C-alpha cells in the first residue's frame, strides 16, 4: 500500500527557477515523509540537465565569472555564458542520454512512479497525454538543431514521456498509451493508494502571464475535449464552460481509477488554482487600482494599470510591447475565481454521488491570495508556519532581490522565475495539504515537517545570488527578458 500518489503540474513535480526540477524538494515528497511513506517513487532528475531554462544555474554561472557587477562589454561574454548553460541541456535532451527512447535509469522503471506530475500539465492533459502522443509531438517539433539562446525543444513532451514511460522504447508496448490517470489506476489496483494529491488547473490560465496575452478557448466543450495538444497549446485561458467539462471528465476518470483500489478508504486532496496576479513574474506597473477583490468579497485588493515581466521598467515594458493591461489581468483573475467555484461545486457533487466524502478541497488559491504582499497593501493575512514567523530576513511573495554584498532584500516564497515556489514555498504548500490530511484522517499518525531541513535546502536563501541588482538595472538584459516568456512557456 502506498500512502501517497500525486498528479499535478510543475509545482507538484518540484520545478524551481525557470523549471529546474527538484522533485526531492517538492511538497509531495515532503508529504510522503510526513506520512511515513518510505517508498515514495519519483523521477530523480540529473541535477546537471534540465528540460527548460535553469535560471539559478545561469545566474550562478554569471556570478562566478563576473562577480556582482557585469561591466560594459562584459555583457557580450555574459550572453555566451547563458548560451553555454542552455546548450548543455539542449545537447543532453535532444542528442544525448536524455533523448526519448532511453530508459530513465531509475530502479523503479518497471513499476512506474508514485509522482506522475509533469510541468505544463493542464486538466485535460492528465487523461489525454500519453508517451506515444509525446513522441508524435517531438517528431513534429523544430529539429533545426542547436541555436543561440535556445532552450530544449518540445520540453513538455520530453518531460511527460520520461514520467509516463520510464522504460523508454522497451516500455512502449505496455505503457505507450498510459496517461497519468492510467498510472493511478494501475497503482491503485496493484499496490493500493490511500491518498491522492490532485492539483491541476493553473496551466489552464498561467500561460497568459508568460506570454502577456490572452488566447481563450472557444466555449465549445466538445471541441476542446477532442482537440489535439497541438491545438490546445495555442490556448492559454480556458473558458469556464470548457474548464468545467474537462474537470468533470478528470474527476470521473479518477473515480473510475479507484474502483479496484486495494484501499477502500481512499481520499483525494484537491488543490485550488492560484490567481495569476500573485506570481511576481507579472509585476504591476503604472497607476494603482484599488478594487473589490474578485476572490474575496468584502475585501479590497491592489491592482495596477498594467503588468509585465519583473525586471522591466515601465518604459521598457511598453517599448517591447510586453505587458497585460489592467482589464485583461482582472479578467484572468475573475476566470480563475470561476475555475475554483467549479472545482468546489464538482467535488461536492462527486462526494454526494459516491455517498462518502472521498474528495477534500485544499484551498491553496485562497492561501496564496492571503499571502500576497502587494495585493494586501503590505499586510498579508496568511499566518506563516511557526518556524517561519520570525525567520530573518523575513520572507514574502515579492520577487527575490539581494544586495551586491549578499543581503536578501525581498522574496523567499517564489523562486527566480517568479512562478514556481522555493524550497520554503514548497514547505508552506505541504503544510496546507497536511492540515487537510489531519482533518480528513484524525487517526492518522502524521509527523511535523522538518522545517530546519527545508530552510537549509533552500539554495537561494542559503547562498544568496549577489548580482540581482545588476540584472535589474542593465539595459542590455531587456532584450533577453523580453524573450523569457517564450523560453519558459509552459506549452511545447
């Protein structure tokens, strides 16, 4: 019997700082430790190679070469350093040992993982994407070879292929058409699953702040449910009716997967979707707008005239055309509020139909809203875990910043990409899921999180990066930042 199985996206997979996977630090791995699961199986990533841009590796490489100040013409060499880091990953995954078809080299190859989360996975991907569909997408992708400042091609498909078929070519006959939900069904039948942690939906909206544009689904559930991933990848915001259809299908398939579960008293802990304006990748600029919070009636929230990538100035954002107007940012947040209403309603209905409370909402979206610094006028109401309440420097949801001397000036919850949590942020998420487990299973022997270990594992805090101010202030970086949305885009 396994105490924990995880289906989710990049956060559940442990991506940090530009999608650099650290699954060993993810909330799901912390949950396994707290629940006493000693055989929690997840893909052990090679720390040297990531399927997407690894901002922490890039910044540390720049720091080693130039220190905390990159002067004048040194920026020409700086971009060569950045390209060198990207090339290593590109060579590994497109031409080296990370190519599709080769086994992942894990001792769990033949029985699969308990964590089948994949960065970029949206609700429908959990029951649509298979290793075969990944191979098809990779074959259709750009095969032009190495390019300057290019990340790995088709990162979602390369990642999903490895997670859904760890055996490579040898596993295609058996697992070639396996989805994440199929792995849940197999594990429930063969091992038994006590707790499923299901957190999807962010990628049905998050692409809007990565591309700083809205490409909405057509409000046609039948079309959306039948669409290829190639077509789906062109959408970055699901119409609520399309989202409801996908989430309904997901919950139906999860219940079906649990029908032959060896564990009769199974639980599903369902995370809600965070608002996009909380992630510091989308920095508010221009005139401030104080309005009624769409997610918390009766409370006020701070919005801005427009939103753009965190390092850009107001003028630079407008010059390169990379920004979301207030109208669009508010529309996206209101759509996510509706997503969460749909999730809560569908979960309640599913429990009623089953005649038993198998599903439990974990309102991570609300928690992050309460945690947000600017949105709450510098007075977030979220009560941090006791171990973090008097940690110094204090942590907040602002973008990570340091002085040239290495003093941390802000941040601590989000990593360098302004989207994914740090190790400490992952711990906070784990704490919220644990609260739900304790409430649903009062008899469960749940250990407290090892916060001393979590804090020590947070590399941005343990060894601050000293060139952050340089990266913000240097005009030559603007061009690179203007393309960062394309580089870390969550779709293929």
